C-alpha cells in the first residue's frame, strides 16, 4: 500500500472512532499539500470533520493547495463564521488568486465576510491586470528607515516580522515610502547595534513594477537568484514583494500554457481533471477548424497538378516523405527558437542573427537528407526523379527551417505568445509550401 493510501486509511479510521486528539496529532505530522490531496476523496462528513480539526493556520495553508473548484465546494460546506476565519488566515496573494477565479456575486459575498483591513488588501490586489505582478505580490513585508539605529531596526523586525511570509530581506524606504535599498537580514544581525541602517546600505538592489507581466518576475528571480523581489509603483513606492514560491507556481503555469499552445490547444484555465467536455471541446475545435483551411489549400495544390501525377505516378510516392520531413524540420526549429525566447536566451532584436544561423543549419540538413533520399528517387523513378527528390528535399528543409525560426519572432513582434507557432501550425503551413516547391521543381524537370 502506498504511503498516502496508508495515511488516508489511518485518518478515516480515527475519524470513524471519533478519536479527535489522535487525529490532530497525526495531522500535525502530515505536510499541508498531502492533507489537501486527502480532502477531495473523502465524503462530506469526514471532510468537514477533518478540516475542522486542523489548526487555523494549517487549515488556511491546506486550503491554498486545493484546486479552485474544490475550494469553492469546501466554502459552501462551511458556515459564514468558519469561512470568515479561513479567509482571514490566507495570505493576501493567495486570497486574491482565489477571488479572481470566482463569479462576481460569489466574490462580493466573500469580500463582505472579511474585516476592513483584509478586504482593503484583497481589493488592492484585484485592481491590477490579471497577468501582472500586482496580482502575484504579497503586500506583507518589513521595511525600515535609513536613519534608524540597527538596534531600533532589529526591534522593529522582531515586532513586524512574525506575521510576514519572509523576513530574509529587509527593505529600506525614505519618508515618502520610496524604496532605496534591499538588505539581507544577516546584515542587521551582524552589524554593531550603534550603527545606523544607512551605514550598512549598499544601494545595490533590483525591483519590478506592479504592472509588469508576471513572467518578468520569474525571469528576474531566476537571473538574480533572489528569495524575494520588491514590487514598486511607477514612482518607486514600495507596494509589496514577490517570493520565490510564488514564481515557481507561475513558472509551472506558463510552461503548461506553452505545452498547450505547442499542441494547438487554447490554454486551459483549470486543471485537465477539472475541465469538462465542453471546455475541452471549445479549447481544441478552433485550432483544428483553422488548420483544416490550410489543409484544403494543400489539397488544392495537388488537384492543380493532377495531370502531372497521372503522367508520372512515382511522384505520388514521395509526397508523404517530403512534407513530413519538412514539417519535422520546421517544428524542430520553431521549438528551439520558442524556448530560447521564453528563457531570455534570444532577444527580439537578434532575429536576423538567428535567421542566418538557421539558414546555414537548414542548408546543411537539407543537403544531407537530399543526398540520403537521392538513391530512393533513382530506384523509384530513374535519374530525373532522383534529381527532383534531391532538390526538393534540400529546398523544403531549408524553407521549413526558416519558417520555424521566423514565425516565433514575427508573433513576438506582434505582441503574441511565440508558443502559438505550434508544431501543428508549422507542419500544416509547411505541407502547403512543401507541395508547392515539389510540384514546381517537378514541372521544370519533367
């Protein structure tokens, strides 16, 4: 039996025998994500009993790990007072993330259960664009003034730090609350108590504006190896922080979206397990219908050269081979470029360099594959067919490579996600281009 199944069986046994003390003791040793995995598989009674036995802080942490629909179901089973306590214990960023997934009326009802301070923080976060850093940040942080003595600053950190997500970094602000430095906690601990904060400052810090895209926060935390990234407004006023655990979730979401787009699927707003039939249908039908249009164009190219195919039936043998190879080459090139853009390895202004590089690579791949298939062309249709296959394979691979490198840069220039240049899109476009190249060369030679 798996460890999780064993724990689940043990918890259910303790609940059925009403051994509350032993249940609480057992739950204290189970990580919050594992408790969150247990809840959805329990019946309503056991689920409510288990949740009610959790300490308030642990209950809030478990709640934050639940999927959005499970959160909504659980809140429906709680009383208003239980819901109020649970929402109050959530961190502001987790609370805002949960609220943005709810219908407007449900959001309003739950906002009314919060105390004025928590309601103000949540509304502040919800006021930022959906994919912005402002939605991701936590407004809880510890800030000190430059003129304070280290001893005064440490007393302030002890007083304010216990309610914050992280105190690894302490922020220094001026009287107007403008961020002027970000210092590691160890500097305060190691500095002589009679020194001032200004004496240990180095004015060497990075920050991000609240309206910036959250992917930029991921990139900055990775690039600068930060535990927390300060968030400021357009005038440099400190608003909050984004922590490394926040960006790990974002990085996973963005990677999932890119996987979906790479398969020509509109990104799902919830997990696959939560998505219903109509949701999955709507996310896929649009792309499939659009790609049919391009495939119809490919069929039209074949129809236009019907007489050529009838006069040299051997030409039809190589259609699948040529267009499939071209599609594969284009998909390879597009995947490399999309990932390089996503990780910051390639910038938008480096498109010409990337095209030149892929031009050489595509030419090398095309000539190699063309020579490899020359013998097959000679075997199937003689010398003329061998030349057609050699030239066509070289040209298709070269052009497909250029399409694969150019399309992501074009989409990026148009402010669209480069991942839209998915393998199905690339291969479908290359089908049309490849057939056009193939028959153009065949007409000239035959």
